[in-house]
C-alpha cells in the first residue's frame, strides 16, 4: 500500500472508522485537507445533527478536491458500515436507500468519503420509515448575474415582514454559496403540497412588491439583475444544503446561521469553516429554535409519536433516551446528546460510573449500563460505606452510554446545571435485575474497589403504594468480595475517600503510601480555546519532569507520574521538608534552568536516570534543579483532592513557604490570551488552563485541565536505530520511533536531528543491551527497515515536530531527550 493510500483506524462516537488520504488537499486555494474537513464535521456535529436528524441525506462528493469531478450520490453504498441508519424511498423506476445522519460517527464517515455537501429535504422520516409532513419552510434567495448578497439581504428583510405577518419567525442562513436561505419552523400539520403552494404564493407576493428586484418564476433567462426566490425547495422531492454543511467551492465556506443584525451590516460575507466553529463556541446554534421546534413535530407532550400526525406512529417503539433528550439542548450543554436511539453493546462486560454532581443540591449519580443505556439514580447522601445504613436512591431518566466518560460544567441555566466529575468507574457483575423492583450487582471500580450493592424499590417497604415511584434504597450487603491487595476492609483503596457529603476527611499521615498516589493529567486543547477567566485559571507550562513530592516526618519522597522513585536523583529537593510547614503530598515540576533562566528539558537530561551518589553529586554541581509546585493533594492529614482548584491553591500558598530551590509560581493574571503571550515572551512551553471549580481527578486525564503548547511535541517509544554515515559512522544515525496503537506499536517515523555526538553515544549505550532480532513495529517501510538494529520497545523519548503527515508519520521531528518518567503504555498520539 502506498503512503498516500495508507489507512488509519480511529474511534468516533463508539464506532470504528477507517480514515485514508487525510493529507489530500480538497480546497487548493486554501490548502484545506480532507483531514481538516473530517475534523470540522466531527466538531460541528452537536450543532448540525439536530438539523439533519431523521432526514434522507443526498451527498455531493469531491474525491479529488473541488477542482475535480463532483459525484452526486443518493444511495447508501454497499461499502458503508452496517451501523449507518437508512430508510428506503420507492421512486417510479427504482428504490433508493438513503442514509440518515443521527450521530457523529456517520457524519465523520461521510466526510471520509469526501462528501463535502450534505443536502436534506424539509421533512423527516417517521419511526417506521414513513414520511412526516414538513416541519420547516425554506426560501432560497438566489442572486442572478449583476446582484449579490446586499440585494439578497434586501429581499430577506422584505420576506421577514411577510412571514412574521403569517405568524412565522424566520431565521437567516448565508448559504455558503452566493445567496441566503430563510428558515421558519412549522407545526407539522400542513402537507408538503400545501407548504409548497404557500411558499409559491409568498414568492409571488414579494415579486409584486419589488418587481425590479425579485423573481418568483423558474425562468433562468429572466434572472439577470434579480434575486430569484426559490420556493420549490419545499417540494417533497427537493433538497436544500443542510445548515452547517460545507460547500464545494473555491474556499471551504459553510451554510451558516446568522443574526438579523449582522445580516444588515456592511461587509456581509459567506463564512468559512474556521469562522463557523469559532462562532459556535462563542454563540451556540443561532438556528436552534427551528431544529428544536421541528424535532418535536409528530410527538406528544411526553415526547412520544402522535398517531394523529404520523402515519406509522402506531408501530413506533419508545426511545429510552427520549426523556433525556427532552431535558437537554445539545447546543447549550457540553453533555453528550446522541440524536439516535440507544444501541446495545454486544461485547464486553457491563460498565458503571459514579459521578459527583455539584448542582443546586450536591449529590452523586450512580449509573449502571443495561439494555444499551445507563440506568441512573441520584444518591443525595452518596454510596453507603457499610452494611448498617440504607441510603436513598432517586431514579432519574436513562442516560446514553457516552455519559459514562463525561466530566465538565453544565451551564447554570440548563437542566442539572453545575460541575460533574467522575468519582469511580469500572465494570460490574450482575446478580439480579428485576425492572422496577430489585437490582444486585458487584462493582469493580478504580477508586472504590470491589463491593456488592443492592438497590430495592421502596414500594411495599413501609411507604405504601402511594409513595414516590422514583424512590429506591441502596445498601452495601453484608456479604462482600474478598479484599484486594492494598484495599481496606470495605473494598476501598487504603486511605482513599469514598462518596459522602464531606469534601475533606481527616487521615493518618501514614495512611497513603507515596506510590499509591497519581497525578491528574491535562488534555490537549484544540486551537486556542475561549475560556472565561471567572471560571478558569491560567498557569504557565513548565518544561521539565512531573513529580509528586510526599513529605513525611522530615523526609521528601519524589515519584514520577508513573510511580518511579526519583528521590535519589534530586537530593537538593529535600529542602521541601523545611519549606512545607506540614506533611503532605505536593504536585509540581522538576526543572533545570538555562543561562537565561528558562526551563530546559535538554539540560534536565543530565540529571535523569542517575543512581550512583558520585554521579548525582557531579551532575548536581553542573546542573542544579528546582521544584515548581502548583497543587496539593493532601496537607496536615487532610485530603484536598475533593476541593476545587481555587481552594487547593489557597491551601498550597498557606502551607509552603517558597524559597531556595522550592517555588510556587502564581497563575497569570488576566485572560487566556494574556497567559499565552506571557508564556511566549518568557520562552516557555505553553499554558495550562484549569477550571477553578474542578476537583483533582487523581490518576486521570481530564478536560478540566487544558494544555496549549507553542510547539508540537510527541512522546515516542524507541523500537530500533539505523547506523550513521560520515561523521556518525560506527554509531547511531537515526532512531526508529513508534506510538502504541490498537494492533501494536505503530511506526511513526525516524529522528536524526537534535542530538550532539555525546548524546548519540549515550543513546547507544542505553539501546545496545535492549537488542532483539525482529522488528517490534506492526508496519515499517522497507526503506526504513533496511540495515535497522531492532531493540526491545521499553524506552520512551520525546520529539518536537512540525505536524502529522497523511500516513501517520512525524514531519520534521527533532529529538528532545528520554522520558524516564514515562512507560510505553503511557504514550498516546497527540493530535
């Protein structure tokens, strides 16, 4: 397989999709690649799907870019994944099987097919494939030769007045091509023929009012100098470019909703994909009222299909997520809001999650995967820690499986407004499940350990038949699983917190061994995120080695993020025992400063991996280090991880007196842009944004911490090396690099720059004992494998690079050094 045709498998929305040719340029004028198109459709999905859900999708594909041939496709191809939803429409001469976009995976699959434009009609399929009445009216304002957007705006304003006089509320969309679309929500009572006739009459009325500007007939010969009001888009056999669809034009423009105010401002222009994504993050979906109204058409007040308004509704089955969706607006909440019905997993053991929810009333949410959804209960007092007490469990609406990994802040104005963090998750063994009566399970969690729980409905248990049908009791049974190593008698990790109303607990200073603590990890932000400084703090990102420093009885123990003991490597950091007023666990970065006072990862290499006292002393004299603290997990016997960021920072400032080699850098005052500029000015690595209300998610990567780097870096696993030539003859010329993937160690390229001769000698000394006969990679090009020396893939390094290529290779990588604080399984592909 050629490099250009190489495929890469990704997981999107729980579906596996094979991507190829992601580096192919589809828009030559702007250099926009297919990979960028795929990313756009993945990011825009939450706002776009409500507008296309349950509608047949016609695609216009540009396999070789917008300068090439366009393919007009209606039928779902045989090669389509079997999970793509579809319905068949019988035409006069043939039947057409149309795909339906109701999830992000289907949208990404279409983007992989280079389907730039997605077109849909104004009606939706019913639950059994029948055609519903149209739920929206659309007017396409199409400018002829000699006129453009300003004239379309004039017509739009005139049409708005007429539509409002009819009791309709129109919303404008710049089409991404030449004109403007006007959308108005309908109640679903009128047929397609009736809506089409009303639209035709409206177009004729506008033409009578402005005969020199507006044309309502289909005559192309008459369009010059006029705006054609295309009413035919409401015909049941016609389609309109979908809101948020790209256009196959010179630039990646988008059919983008606009406000009436901006429509009438000077300089109105079609928007590109980058502009649309920025607007959505800042403003949300301006067309949401149309989607929200249309999604309710054909359903009664409870969210069920209305048999009087849907031809095949009497055959519909209840969607278990309808109550969940009815309470949430995908454009206004970060929670996952899948558009389609739940899908039952056919493999693996069922999962559970316990989420801490700081809302109007703080509580914990207990969720068990069952029949394709997360059956959910709210626990006002948390999970019982012993068999002596029953706690109330209030059953709530079923949640989608995607909610099991959700952490974030729901806006206060939305349902369930507040911060959600994962307290525990894992798998469970099902012992008994009687719907509405009794559930008994054994949980196997990462935080709470293994424990057996029973949920019993309160019906018939002293509350009578008139009691609240949502109320259950949850208790920990007397019979519990055998204790796991390192766990307390109740199954929880030794010294760990358990769900309770209290966020701080008193512990014995020796209750938590240093090797049991783990750092919280930041997620890589996409672009420059828009973050409110009232909700986020911004810290500079230090280029060093992450470490947890545990102070116990006047001694400091240093552990890397994967638990390696670093204590002997950095003896000068024992000073923390004097600088910290109390015993505790502190989170920070070990750095070595260059002659300009900037952290240098390359310099720090001189201190990494040394174990002999003589070597450490010599390196210490040449390369001193400092410890920069930015968080605290425990102090003076109090567990602080359940506190928010702001409270932990206050505690850190209170208990640590910085000085000597110990620093406590302040967060940057101001907004994210200010912090990023300050980081660049000081020559640092980037910025870490931290949500002020977020707890410390120990051992997890969380989107409550977002990192933005000035330069792309990637951790890599070294799987081999190639001999050098010339000045490097007899030694290493380049290292062969990989990143763990689904099928093994995936080859990502070679690096031969960033080394000094001394560095290469040291690298060779590290790799020679790791030699092996066969390649550890799943795929190495023959040219790179020629004369290669293979090694056991046990060592992790880091490179700086320009970008990823289409075939998954690092472009222009430069070696930065070993990452002794990382294991191969810690390495993930940074995107």
